[in-house]
C-alpha cells in the first residue's frame, strides 16, 4: 500500500501551479495498480491518467517520462524501503534468514509479490532505473542478510568461514531471489524461499 510519508518530487525546470499532494497520490496509486496488474508494459502515462481521473497533461507536468513515474510509484508503494534484518536469537539462524527474505518479498501479500516482479521487470526494460533497483532494493537486501549473519557469527551460530565466504552465500541467494520470476515465470512463494535458504544459503554457510 502507498506510504503516506513518501516524498513527492516536483521535476526541476517545470512551471505552473503548485502540485496537489492528493492528486499526486491518485496518480501514483493508479500507476502502482497498473504495474501490479501487467508490469511495466501495462503502465503508460495515458492509462495512469485515465485511471486516476486526471488529464494527460497533469501527469506529464509532474513526471516527464514513464520511467520516472514508475520509479516514484514503486517508491511510493514502499518497494524501495530499506529491508531490515530479522533477529530472533541463538539457534534461530534459519528462521531469521527465512523471515528476512520473506519481509523483502512480502510473500504473504499477492499484490506486493506482483509489485516486486514489476520492480525487477522495470529495471530490465529501463536502464535509467537500474540504479534505483540496485541501490534501494538489491543492496538493501544484501545488507539485511549480512546483518543476520553478523549477529549469528557473534553469538556462535556460524562456524569459522574463509574471508568473503558469507558474502558469496548472500550474493548467490539474492541472485536466485531476484531472478526467480525470470526462471520460473511465477511469483516466489514461502516454499521457494525455504528452498533458497535450505538449498543454497545454509549449505554454503556450513
């Protein structure tokens, strides 16, 4: 769901009346719904305007390109929020990894799964959005998993490991997570996350 505190930016160099936050929110919600329903190809400026009940010029005054609208819509929906490590305590490393990955994907929320898929699909089709995806999603997820492993190592739940070994395990898990939809052509589920943790992360860590 859209986050009320999401930042609404006015493109530089554009003139006109001040932006109406309520109207901006309508447009962003419309764009988010279109992304969830059909991915990036389904989200056009015209369709977003029609669904929000505003004129096309209103949308173009706020976002000069479809890619910029998609980026802010995904951010407004909370998809680029920082992923936080889930820490449960000694003896719960597997559960911590499962919970951290699940929180990043939002696997209990079908609409959020669709948005994650749209986020990755958008990054593939729009090079200008790759930085957003890499910095605000992939790197955030990497830091969250690394945080789980750091806590586990400090409390003795992980064996000594060659330098860089944990980073390799985390990178392998994230690569599977990010490209799951490409390989399997369906949203990732809790069972899929368990396979990544049990089949990739845990064996590499041990």
